[in-house]
C-alpha cells in the first residue's frame, strides 16, 4: 500500500513540475470585431403544429395486416 501512495504522490509532484502551456488568446475580443451580422428576433413556433393523432385501431389478425402491406397490393 505504501508503494502505491508513493507512486501517486510522485506522479502528482512530477505533474506539478511540468511546463506551463502558453495561454490561449482571448477569443471574445476577436469575435466582437469580426461578428458584425445583425440578427432578427426569433418568433415562437409550436413544435406540435403538424401533429395528427394516430391511435390504435384495435387488435387485428396479423396475417391480414401482412397481406395488406405486401408489395403486390
């Protein structure tokens, strides 16, 4: 158990000593200059506007349903 603790502590110590990567540039300031598009307000659209209810028609014999859906009919 001591060896696992020692190995974990050494991994954290070596990770802390690793070089620091260069920071990323500020993207928000770059986008503010480039993004000059004017956006229009978005109107509400009902997600269920084209919905039609298709409820079950009742239990039917599966053989007759298969015959109705074959390519020949």
